[in-house]
């Protein structure tokens, strides 16, 4: 019989190497197991199971940050056990939270005489809801003061918005008035909005960096239109800008374009710090132009954690890590660092764009000017729409995750592939991606137009058609 090897502590034989005997039994999945297991084994089992996920570095579908520096990882670990909401116990963390808001208020060009306030959230979805709720509340107060009805508030935005805008309308019982896209225009222009606005409009939404094509709504035009309405009818309708994706790109890549607090009607802006703020998932923010834009009734004073703490959020407890990591990036990169990174990723996006055009297979929906995203459609309009879905599936075989989808209403005959270029997507990766894309196209060409047959085969292999996602 083989000797069991012993560690210096004779009572503790070295009883596992990789993950011990747990590996030959299925672990409990839907009921809590009766007995626990060794920490290392539990770690190894979960770690290994996660290998079945896609590779974040090859995920061109998502805008969300997939890489940070080791020092950031260190901070993350150190602060995971501090609840952001416990401001009284962790006052320095709260101090940093406020600095982050202040830096963003200035980044969004809040005028000198304004006092920008706001809060970090779990993401832009929460931030957009908080922004719109504040405007709904202010509208209600204004109407009450004028002795007018507060029934049927509405919010106006374009079909190019993220789903969270519709979520807001449904969850908080506000009528949504959606400005459709056009078959050849994929953002909202000022000339489209007049017929959707009335005295019950509590806010107009504009997107800076749409999820679908990376373009921007005409915020300046909308602002001018609303200023005219204010002068003519006395309606003071605020703009909430959804800068989830563009909020950290615009200030560094096209600082001359006015879309932020330089425009009078822009009263609140949200951004996803976990997108181009370059922080891991779990942090967004909403910033109001001035303290007076956030109704004080919405800020709750919490007393049961010790002290009295102002709180404006939909969620409550969460780790403070991501807020601290945003502060880390501000200190670590400075404006110059952000500028360099944003310019690099824009350059890489434009390079990828060129490479895809060189295949002769695609045409651009628009140039990558406002976001480092590349959105293409098929050049040959005779090819069936499903070819983009097919390409998305084929790219998966090379590890790349690229979504294919139709654009929103009135432009929904356009089917696209979209790639988000992030910090970790190097020139070399762009080369490799273009080569793999060419291989996918070659594969398609061997089908000689018989896509139906391919689809049947793909289905038989268990591949599903068009599982494109937008995130
Ligand atoms: C990503 C995105 C959102 C949602 O942001 P989360 O931070 O994921 O909640 C909203 N609007 C736009 C334009 C986005 O790109």
C-alpha cells in the first residue's frame, strides 16, 4: 500500500492535491448541501465552473470595464467589507464619495455659481430613475403651486434609449412619449420633438452615445427648443442627459461639443462609471447641475446607523469598493491619462472600422466619432438580414462575442453588428479580429447563398439563430 504523505503536522495529512474527492461527486446545486467542504475545494470548483463563461477580454458586446490595474484590485479587496451607506462609521469613504461627485460635476462643466450634487449608484439604470424621479417631483411641486392638475405626467425621449428609460416610465407610472427613429437617422434631432411636448412633460431625455449606433442626440438643438418654449409659454422643462456611455468620452475626445451643464436646460446627467470611467461593474452616478434641482423631499435622513445621514438612492447597502476605484482612476490617470486612453480607444475603433471596410462586405452606419464603437451593416442589401446573426454565431467559434440586432422602431429594417472597443482591445487584437472576421466571411461564401441549409445544420448542431444581445 502506498504511504500517505504527511505534512509536518502529523494530524493533517496532505489529503488533497487538486480538489480532492469532491471532484468525483456532483456538488449540490439547488439545495444547500448538508455538509460543507474545504475552502480550497469550494474555491476550485467555482473557479473551474466559471471557465465555461465567455472570455471578458473578447467580449465586444459589452461596454463594461473588464480590466483594472493590480493596485485597483488591491483596493477593491480592502474595501469590499465597508458598506457605502454607513457614512457615520466610514466618514472618510463618504468624503471620497463626495469628491468623486464634485469632480464629475466639474467634468460636466457645471457653471461656477452652481453647486452640483448627486450620488453614486449601482449603474446608470438606477441613476436615470433617480434623475427622472427628481424632475417628476419638481414638476408636481410647480403644478401644485400653480393650482394645476398633477395627473398624467409624461417624459419624452427617442427610441434610441436604453431599456431602463421604459422601465422608469412603467415602474413609476409616467407616460412615455417615444420619438421614433427614421430609416436613415438613428438619433433624435430637435425638429422631431415639438409634437411630443406639452405642459405635462416633466423631462426630455437625450442620449450621448447611444447603445445601438454610438451616436448622440442633438442636445444643443433640444436645449434651444426648450429655451424658446420657456420664453414663449413659461414651461421650464429640464433635460436629463443619459451619458452612460458617452459621459467619460465626450469631455476628453470632443470637449468643444456642448451637451452638458454648459446648456441651460441640462439639469441632470447620469454616467456609468463602470463603462468609460474604467471601473469594474457596479457603479454609475447621477449628478444634478445645482442643489436646487434635487427636491429636498427626496433626500432621506437616516438616523439608525448612527448620526444623521442624507441618502438619495433606490438601493441601500453595498460595498464601497467601486466608488473608491473611481477615485483611484481620477488620481491615477488625471485628465491627461483619461484623454490619452480615450484617444487610443477611438483610434483603435477607427482602425477596426477601416479593417472591416477592407473586407468589402460591410458598410458603416456612421463613423466612430462619438463613441469607440463600430457599427456595421451588410453592404450587399440583397443578402438576407440573418447573415449578420450568422456572422455573430460564427465569430463565437473564435471566442469573440459580438452582438447582432435590429435597430429600434422605424429603423428596424436595419440589422447590424456592433463592436465596443475598450482599453484592453489593442491594435494586435484588432488585426486578429479582422482576420477572424475574414475567415467567417470566407466560410459564408462557401455556402454560395444557401444560408437556409447552413441554418438547418447550425440548428442541428445546437447552435441557435441570432442570440445577439445589447448590453
Ligand atoms: C449601458 C447603458 C445604460 C444602462 O447602464 P447600466 O450602468 O448598465 O445600468 C443606460 N443608457 C445607455 C445609453 C447605456 O449605454
